[in-house]
C-alpha cells in the first residue's frame, strides 16, 4: 500500500507510460443508433491512481463506465484489468476480479437499513452459490457475522457511523452518497468507479467526500471518478481524461489539463 502511494508521488509522466496499468482501455467504441457515445477511446490507469473522467453532458462518461463494468457490450475495442482481457464479462465476474462501482443515480434500497444495504451489496455483486450456502450452514453463520462486522466497519469508514441501523429513507442525501460507496467497497475491490459522487452535495458534504476518496486511495484502491465539480477534480486527481463526443480531447495531470488550449476552448472556457 505504502509502496503504491510512494510510487504515485515519485512517478513522472514518462515513468507512468512504462508502469504496468491496472486498467487499460483500447480502441473502445459504442454507438446508440447514430450516436457515437464512446468513439475509439484508449487510455490506461496505473495502480493507486485517482483518475478523473470529465466532459460535458452527453460526452460518454457514463457509457464508458457501463462498458468497463460489463453493463454494455462494446461494439469494438477492449478493456483489460490487471493484464487480463475483461470486455464483455458480466458485472458479477468483474466484481470477483476486483472491480466495483457506484451509479449516477442513487441505487440504495430506501426501505432497508444502512447495514442491510451494504450487506446486500456484497451478496448481490458476488452472487454466492446457493447450494454452497446450504451445505456450509454452520460456517455460514460465522461468515454472516464476519460480513455484518465488515459492513459496520465500512459504514463507519465512510463517515456514516451514526446511521448503521437507520433506515436509508431517514438518512440525509450526502450520507446516502457515502453509503453507496460503502456498499461498493463491500466487495473489496482493487478498482472503484464513482459516477458523479459529488452531484447534489453541498460544499461541506463535498469536502467530506473528498477526504473519503483520499482515504480509499490511501488504502491502495485505484479510484476512477466521473465528476462535474471541477474544484474537486482539480484538487484530487492524479490524472484527468477529457471526453468530448465520446472521444479523447485531452489526458494529463490537472495542471496539463487546466493549461490545455483545446480543453479551455471546448469545455472549461464555457
Ligand atoms: N442506453 C442508451 N440508449 C441510447 N442512447 C444512449 C444510451 N446511453 C447513453 N446514450 C447516449 O449516449 C451519449 C452519451 O451519454 P452518457 O450518459 O454516457 O453521457 P455522460 O457523459 O455520462 O453525460 P452526463 O454528464 O449528463 O451524465 C448521449 O448522447 C446519450 O444520449
Ligand atoms: Mg453520466
């Protein structure tokens, strides 16, 4: 973990090209009718990075996440995770390989408690074998206890410790956004994709979210972040990918992106 962080601090742009990527996207394309939502897109994410994907509404950010996480099949191109081709694998297989995500629209069960939401997330995404569950009944009880303890720990980790047994419907919106991150972390991912985690948050909640994302990354989890909050993106990201009409407009460090004339003209200048 420390090594990853240290690597990140010491890595220049040239080193970055040579290190083995955790996630690699190559020539990825997806069209809906005549709309090229993602268009021949290639980029790499190194282990331990906080990697942001930005771009105007409709630029293809969520479609990119849906392609990477197996919700959509690509028309062309590939995705590899830890060097292994994973494009087209279903989300639960990807979860077992260490990929997890949150959604642009909250995917929380409002009539369940925070704890139940996090425990459910783990069961759904890892899809336990029902027969194994039946045959291993005594050890299952122990594993349920462990699962519950881990879920509680995660809820505290994301700063929702006051809400462990609260109904989700009774939680403030900012806490629900962090609860969704807890649920995504329950599958113990090596890479976590967050689709607009700061959307709808006030500045206090956004500051808490920023600290949480930093804590997640410090724990050795690679974070991919789709976000419109430029202050957050510029402050937290190691690298930024700018999408425009499904294509790569620019990619680089926050400073490189801020100073890029194409980005200023097409996006930030607006
Ligand atoms: N399931 C779908 N069916 C048809 N068109 C789609 C579908 N999903 C996305 N699109 C289209 O693909 C393009 C990219 O959409 P996408 O949701 O990926 O953008 P986005 O960058 O996430 O935008 P936003 O910032 O508003 O969330 C848009 O033109 C959108 O209308
Ligand atoms: Mg989107």
